[in-house]
């Protein structure tokens, strides 16, 4: 960073893990210039960098796929068309293998989730100082986190969106009565009417906890893995501040090795989020 020379190691890490936050305090509304000021803005503050990169990467995904669809060739396809067709076939196979119901929206949703989250995660492979340095020097922006999946607001937003769809299809497919029975008649069952009544609140508590745990674990799994990966990249970047000695060389080697390994992680996390979405929607379409 431009101010890297005046930052301690802990300050450098804290700077890179702070979002560009817009919100209001007692002194008025604006962009926070410290982590303490961002915290003071409270729940309704907006992470501008997360919003910008999420929208930008979503638009990039739509642009690429729309361009390929517009220029599709029946003969020998180009490299980009081959790549897009491979992704679509990969998603289609996973949907056919995991989703037993009938819903034309599941496959497009799975494709969108996989590609969007992969692009989120892919930003983690950009050297940690490149975009924040440009933001400070050229735009005067104090903070810039470029990996949306390292922000729990983004991962929880995606997970809650999936959760609302699960609730919608659970009620639509099974009816309100069927969905209520699913929450109150399992896992404990009995033929005796008194035991049934006794088990109703117990089953409801257990099933509700299990239901609510899905979006929480869905979001935290993605956030935790990507946040940890980002922290490791930042720690490795600190090794370069030691000059051109052995520490600098070791940092370069570690950066390359971790980046290669991280390619697997970012793909795997996008895949897991997509598969869990398909599984949750499949459960919502099943009749018990």
C-alpha cells in the first residue's frame, strides 16, 4: 500500500481485511476512514466494495454467456464456446444426479450460483496489493476488499436467498399443511394420540433448528474457507516487505504454491455451495 511503510504488520492485515463502508453516524453520513468508524455505523451500513465487485462479476458472467449464446456455431466451436458448453454440461450432470423433482429453474439457478461464486473466489488470486494500491493512489479510496466471498454479508445474502426459495417450494409442493406436518411429525412418531401431542413441540424445535442451520452453515462454510485463504495471502505478502533476501524469495515461492493450490479451493467452494443448493431444493420437492 501507499502507506505500507508506516503500517505495522497487524495494521497491514487489518487494513486489507476492512471493507469500504458507507453509513451514518451521529456526525452524518459518509464513507468510513477507519475500522472503528465503520463499526460505529452499525447494521445498516453498506459495504460498497462488496456490492461493486458482486454486481460487476455478475454482469461479467452474464456478458460472457450471452455473447457466446449470440455467436454460437453449429460447426467447429471456438475455445470460449467449448468452455461454456463444458460448464453447462457439468452443471446439467450434477442437477440430473442430485435433483429428483421437476423444476426448470433449478439448473439455471445452479449455473448462476456456481459461476458467480467462482468469479467471486477467483478475485482472491489477484495479488493482494494491486487493486487496493490503485484505489488509494488513483481514486483516493481508503479501503478496497475485492473478494466478495470474504464478506459474510455476501455469503449470507446468497444463502438466505436460497433458503427463501427452499421455503417457497416446500410450501408450494407440499402445501402449508404438508410442510407443517414435516416440521412437527418427525423425527419422533407414535400411534398414541397423547404421545403425538407430546412429540409435536419437540419435533418442531428439532426440525426448526435443523432448517435454520442450513443457511447458516451454507454461508459460513464459503465465508470461512475464503476468508482464511485471503488471510494466508496477506501473511505471505508481508514476507515481501523484508527486502530482496531469502525471506523475499521464500515469499515468492509460497505465493505461487498457495495460488496454485487455491485454484482448487475456489472451485471446490463454488461447487459445494451449488451442490448444497440443489440438494436443499430437492428436499423441498420431496413428499414424505
